[in-house]
């Protein structure tokens, strides 16, 4: 199980959608991802979960809102190689952007 926690300036991004691309360390050139999930609160931490992932390469991308920053829109992506099939927790950094 892969648990993704989106962050922005040391805080959690509680309104966030996380996308995943299988079999690559890079963002897809066409912008199309293989799956997605919305962050849900686990205690006070927003977490997006992908289950059943095997050893391999993945690319994670998050888009969300992080008020009180202006603009509140945040996004970010990182490669996520999985080397063992176990529960893994990833902090996904984001940055502000203007849509």
C-alpha cells in the first residue's frame, strides 16, 4: 500500500487529488495518468492511498488547494520507485501556481 501525503511550505494540503502513472519515473507527456484518488483525512493528516502496487516505477502528481497562501492553488509531482512490496509512506511536495 502506498500512502501519499501532499505538503506545501511545511503544511498539509487537505484538499487534494493525487494521480499516478504506472511504469515510469516521468510525468506523462500527454498529461494522461493511469489512476487517481482524492485525499481523505486520517486523523489530521490528508492521505491518498493506492493499494496493490507491485515493485516498479511510478510517477505521482498532486493538484489541490492550500489556503491561506495566495494563490491557493498548488501542484507537484515526483517519481516514486517501489523496491519492495510493503506499506510505504511518501510526502509529495507541491508549489503554488496560477491556473
